[in-house]
């Protein structure tokens, strides 16, 4: 498996993984109606625009030319964050490729790039009910930083995310 920067040709696969992973991973967290409303075509257009604009880094893990997962990151978007703080905006692996090492490879390459770009830490936001993701984040060096949960509305439901942070030792 190799990790490379996404190209416009990867937008469809990124969108398919995005929607599929949401429907599987968030089944008991997000409403069924909201998950059913997710559109691969909408996500394909969105990711195509993001790849073209370069707003964030988008890496894909490919095995035999097939995208297995992806990671998006950039400068931390939290209010008051410092320029030395990165944020893992999203990481998703196709449910058929869970536990294959794709997520770890994506994270390790993204971390290398963040360090090369001068970042000293990386944060992320995760649903506290997403035990699988939290187990992964802890395994690769993230820990809950104790910040207040972030609340928001999604699909008619009030949800929360908690922040995890990884400090880079360079």
C-alpha cells in the first residue's frame, strides 16, 4: 500500500469512502435519515473542488491502484489556535479495509508532512461515542486534552465532539 497526494481522478473514490464510512461508523450516533441523505455525487463535487483548490492536504492510501482510505489536514481551525498547530480535518478508511494498516499509514505520512511544514502539534474532533476511532487515535499518540466538548446540530439532532491532541517531538 502506498500513500500519495490525491488527484482529481481520486475524488469519486474519496467520496464513496466518505459516505460509506459515515453510514457504517456513525450508524448509532447520527440519525438514519441523515445518513441515508448523504450523496456520493455531492461529496465527489466537494472533494474535487478541494483537491483543485488545495485548501487542505488530501492524501490517499492506494493498494493495487485502488483507494483504500484518505486523510485531510491543514492549519488548525479552532478559534485562537497558533500557526504551529495543525488539525486532522478527517480520516476515513473504507470499511472493507478496516484493520489493514491503511489508517496508520495515512496518519504517519500526514504527520511527516505536518512536521516538515513546521507544525508542532495536531488536534482533531471526534464523536465521544466513536470508540473505534478513539482507540485508533490513542494508539497513534493522541489524547483527550480536556477541552469543553463542541456542540452542534446535525440532521435534527444535537451532537457533541471532543478534542484530541498529539504533540510532535521533533
